C-alpha cells in the first residue's frame, strides 16, 4: 500500500482494514469515510515498458499486458495478497509473444504465478 500511496493514488479499496489504517497513520494520510468523495486516479496505465499483475483468489492474473515481443512474469508478494509483474523475454514465434494480452496463456508464457485464473 505504501508503494501505491507514494505513486500518488488518491484511494485504495481493500478488505484489509487494519493494515490500511496502520499504513495511513504511519504515513500521515487521512482515511476516507462513507461520505468522502474519492477522485479518479490520473495514473491508470503503467509505462509501455512495464506490465502488472493483480492478486485474485489462489494467485496472480495479468492486469496490464506486456508490450509486443515480451511476456509478463507474475509474482505473488509473500503475505501481502498482492502480485507484481515484470517483463521477460519470450519466443517471437509464439502468437502470445507477438500480441500479449491478459489471458492465462499469456501469463503462462511469462512462467510465473498464474494461479488466479
């Protein structure tokens, strides 16, 4: 959560309220209540030289696909219920390498954690 706050997000939705409260207090951030409007993030897309993964029950899924001729390797971040993605090389002879998407097949091309599909 600290990484997201440091990147400038205006809101985080989580089911880990105690952790969110500890992080907010430690960083001097005010937590919203039910009547607080939360603005839309201005940082909705990662740079083109990056991919990203999200945690879903059981493991990771690609949330932002890799650029062409790369694969996204998802990694579960221990005990944080979050995943991260990193770019890895892939064989350009494979269709998902030339046109990556957020599918399970594209995730498996990165040879990381794809157990959230």
